[in-house]
DNA sequence: ATCTGTCCCTGGACGC
DNA sequence: TGCGTCCAGGGACAGA
């Protein structure tokens, strides 16, 4: 699932492939939850726009155009943003793969889940946005237009401080894990990195946020940033659907300490990693190392 | 104000 | 083998 590191890796790899290019034609699927801007409007309004930059805010990507408009993108749970040259088995379902010859199983073909296809005026590769579960989002913003989703985001996780977390959590009774996932407090952390950060900080996910000391807030933010930066270095986590724009997988899933390791031994003490549910999200921790 | 539960969606895992 | 059922989860929203 794409969180800050996956979105940042996508931004870094996509930026040189996108900036400077002018959109020629747009293909979409039918109107759905996925399209905050109706697909017909994207098809009409995007051709002619030249990309001048690609920014990230929390888990959102913002492509800027030469006329001041911006395209807001969110990868949701299963979003994949890649070029037509990308090659990966993650681009096809198991059933589709099974029906193909082995040497055909990694090649991408636009399918019913490929909701956005951008062709450019040059001869370079198309850009594709595929999202099986359709929790992703696309919205075209007029020059100067804001979006409530962006406006309410808290400080980006890479820039957040312990002092901010401490201030935001006073008198709050919710689990600290829930606060880490709240994008209006700190933007960019999702389920994997929340669990990993809490493990590194040796904190129980269920601890009431308001009972964290100032020092614990410092430790937790430092742990979160360590985990996020390391994941960016390794190309993010490719646990289910995520892949980079060139089709490559990240490697951070191999460095996980707790996420989806239920029942396996803690690397610190050997005790079995436990799984509980907090705020309808699976939560993994070591009952001995995290207090 | 804060918190909890529900919903959106689909493929894959699992059980019989 | 094949079918049905359950589960994953980011974020918006309704209701307590």
C-alpha cells in the first residue's frame, strides 16, 4: 500500500520522465468514485498542458502545468503509476497471468483497472494510472484552486517534530497508533510505517496518545523518520500492489520488524509478534519490547 | 471536540 | 476443481 515512501519514490522516478512533456491525448474509464473530476472533463481539459513539476504532500502527488493548473493524484490502496514500458507481474491478476505464456506474464496491457492513460506530444512513453480497488483519486485543480484534502493535512512526516506531536496529542485518549495514521496531524504515515515506527520507538500501539511524554514524542517522530527515510532508500515496500514507475519493486518489505509478521519471533527478544485491531486497522507489535 | 463505525472496491486466501 | 465467504485498508462521512 502506497504511503509516504512509495509516493516519494514514485515522485523521484516519475519526475524526470514527466517534466517538460506536453499532454496530447487522455484515455479514461467510466465515471466512478476514483474520478473527483469527471473523466470526460479530464479528456477535454488536459490535452495541451505541459508538465512543469511534480510535488508530493503527504501521500498526495501534484503535477503542475505551465498554465498554473495542477493535477492531484492519490494512489489509495492499490494505485499504480507507471510508464507503458514498465514490466512487472504486479500489473496483472493471477488469473490473467495464468492464461498467458511465461514470457508474456510481465508485459503490461491496459485493462479495465487502468483508469487514466496520458499520451504526450513527443514520442516518449505513455503514463498510466492503474488502480484495482479504486480507492485512488484524480482531480484537476484550476490555477490557485485549493482542495480540502490538501488544506487539512498536517505537517509532512519528514518535517514533523516531537514538539508538534506532543502539542497535538494533549488530552487525547485515542491510541497513539490512531494519531500516527491521522493525516491532519502528521501527513504521510500509513499502516505499515506506523507499526514499524512504534516498534522502533518501543511504544505500545494502544498507548493513550495524551499520556505520551515529550521525550517519547521526540523518540517516536525520530523513529518514524528513520523508518520512512530508510524505506525511500530501498525503493519503498512492495507488499501487494506497489511498484515504481519503471515497474521495479521496492525492498523495504524485507526489513520489516513487525508489520504482517504475526506469530513470527521478534528480532529483538524472540517473543511472537502479536496482532490486534485498532481503528479497524491490523496492528502488529512485540508484547515484550513495546511498552 | 472527539471518537467509533460504515462505506467505497476487488483479488486473493481459505474452507468445504 | 470450484464455489462461497471473508478479509485487507486510506480516507470521507454520519452519528454517538
